[in-house]
C-alpha cells in the first residue's frame, strides 16, 4: 500500500502526492465491515456493464408492431421481444438503488472524523478503491446508456402497451407485470436522465451531506477535491506512474479523476470550475490532453456535457477555452 507524502507546491497552495494502490489495496480491520457491504454490491458491476454492452433492443419488432397496429401477430412478437429487455432494465435500475444505499456508508467512512482527507486516503485505501470503482462504473454505464436509444424506446413501448391493454379492458394483473406501475414510474424517471447513474450518485452524495448536519459540507467536498488532485498527480508523477502494473490502471485513474470532478461539480454550491474550487481543473484537463485523443475524448466530453457549472460566469475563460 502506498505511503503518503505531503509536498508544498511552489505557490502557497498545499498539493498532495498520494499513491493509492488501486491495483492491490486490501481492507484494514477497521474498513472490513463497510468494505464487505460495498463488495457485495460491486461484485455485480461488471456483469451489469456486460449486459448493457450487449443490449440490442427490439427496434425492428416495435417498428413492425407500430406500422401494423391491427396485426395481432406483430403486437405479440413485439411484446415477447420487449419483456426480457424490460427485465434487464429493471435489473439495472435495482442495481442503481443498491449503489444509492452503499455510497453514503463509504462517504461516512471517508469524510467523518477529525483527520484530513489525505490521511483518509492513506489509511483507508481499500474504501477509496471501492469509491473509485463506483465512479468508474457510473461513467461507463452512463456512456453506454447515452449511446443506446433503444433503452428508452423499449421501455416507452412497454408502458404504452400496458396503458393500451388497460384502456381496452384487458387490464394485466399488477402482480403478473414484469414491472408493476409504481416501479415503472420510478424507472421512467431514472431512464429519462441522460446520465442516470450519475444522477443517483450525486443525489446520494447530496442527501448524505443534508442528513449529516453535524458533518461540515467541506469535509465531503474537500475529500472529493483531494481525490481529484491525487488522481491527477498519480498520472503526472513519473515515479507514481511507473508503479502501475497494468496499462488499464492509467485509464481507470483518469476516469476516476473525471468522475470526482463531475460529482464535486454537482454537489458543491459553486461547482468545480470556480477559482475557489478545491480542484485543479486546468491541471486535470492538461493531464487528459497529454493522453492519446482516442483514449480520453469521451472523458473530455463528460466534462463538457455532464457538469453543471461549466458555463457559469464564475468559470474562468481559460477553462472554457480548454474544453471548447
């Protein structure tokens, strides 16, 4: 597990070099309870992403059913094609709710107490790794969802068909529906967002801050800001960079850096781009632009299109120019 070094930069702002061992970090005794709870959820994240990657949708069947509204065979074929897909969408949504439950637990461990964020990162690397894995999953999931319009198309068709059956007095029994009406309403709100998993993560973080009034919001935002700086430095620092055993770890660290910046921007009142931010956005963008464009263009787009405050007046023109 990496050791913590605190370095003062040439200006008077503290800058931290921390090597978080994202490849090998193991939970300490004090981390084990929360780690085990989070791991029960995270063990399914790869399967969720694989299912989403393979999600093809029922575009043809739905088109045929809509084009031939009086043909019962086409209606039945579309319904049969959509049902297993809606089951997968339900699975994705239910996983989001598990993340919603576990994120506040991890945040409490990483943000509470009297020790500074850098010490949390040094002594709780396994939990930092898990939080990073959640951020990594969120960015990957939302990127796949944004590029697959079949998801909303399939679910909309499912809801329209259920409504049509009800209007035709062929009301399906609620218990026999793949997605009961109340759950369908929640799923509709979830999939209506361009980045649904990010919405869940930012809502969970905002709720964590609101529900723990004895915990200053700065504890949470400084922890997020410190994580962003740490990821930036792990890629910038040749000595740290040389410790990565797998090339994929570099991209993982960059995704986590971007994920933390986006989350900070959603949670902090003035966002990540203002001069008062705890995040070195300019430095983070430079690190991204030093990588091959085909590797990081999606991450730059995430900063451009999924943050809240980029276009605020408080955002320096240089930052806007870098992301233009």
